[in-house]
């Protein structure tokens, strides 16, 4: 799709990119993609968009980019699902949202074990089931792979993280022309979870399927670009490895 294909879909509505620093990078990318329709102003979400002090206290940070004819894209920074669930009751009166808006959401990178992530997603799922008819249209973006110095790339708690391709140096995982992950699972059976999309996505996809929320699958495409996110930071020594 081109920017000209996207713009009619966004007229008089907001596309909300909700999540952590990965969603923040998606926001920057989409701003550049829609450059020809953007007024080049970056509107602070917390201080120039949010309408009430009560909601402002619940918003971490973010910004909006206004496009032509009432179209808008906004990044709302949240690190876990309960943080966003806490502001959803004020989506229309406080966040200036509309029923016709689109929310593309992901949380996961700040949950580093199955029980924590399952619990946090369940908070969102319970709220969504009760209030679905009152909410805008939701799309879930799956969690991206991580590239820490561990067998499957998952988060390393050591103070000085080392980033590397998943599976390095034992052949690793590659992406073929059909967007299929390839590796030698006979010699590296621990990489099976990588081929299956990672443990976070195994949890979230089941939840979203039950909620009938569409899932945008970015995992496979992201596997080869292991150097990107850490280079997105101003600090060259900040190795996020995600």
C-alpha cells in the first residue's frame, strides 16, 4: 500500500499506536511514510491532546501527528496492558478519541515470564469483553523477537547486554523469500519456539483469537533485523536487543 491508499482510511479518525518503545518506532516510521499528508508538527499527547488533568496524570507520554482532513496518528506509550486499560474509560472524554478510531496495540516486552504476561493480558481481556461495544476498533500487533546473548534471544538480565542474531553462532535462523523461518532444528531443537513465534505471541494470539481482535504478524519479518532497535536510541551504548 502507498500513503495515498492509507490516507482515505484515516480521514476524520485517529490511528493510535499503543505500546512501548517498539510502538514508538512504528510511530516514527508511519510519520515518515505519511510525510506528504503531515503538517510536520508533533503535538505532545500528555500536554496538548489530553483534555483533563485526571487523565493527564494517567498518561506516561506520547505525541500526535495531524494529517489532512481530520486524519491523525498518535503514539500512546504504555509498558503493559493494565496501564492502558486504566485510561480506556476516558478514551472519548479525556483522550479525544472517537468511536471510529483504530487502535493498534502491543504490550509484552516488559513482561519477562509467562505468569506475569498472562495476568496482565487477562486484565485487558476482561475489560475488553465487558466494554467492546463502547470501544474503537482494535488490532493487535504481535511481539517482536529479542536478540540478547541467550539461546533463543530472550531477555538477558545481565547489566551489559550483548546483542546478536538469534541462534548465533550455531547456524542461526534465517528468513526465506516466502517469509518462512529456516534453521536446523535437528541440531538446534531449542529454536522451535522461535519458529512458532515466541512464547509471548503464543499467549497473546490465543487471547486475541478469543476476543476476535485481528493480529498483525510481524515476528518472522523482524527476525533478520537484529541490529535495528538498539541503534534507534540516542545513546550508542544502550543495547536494548529487542
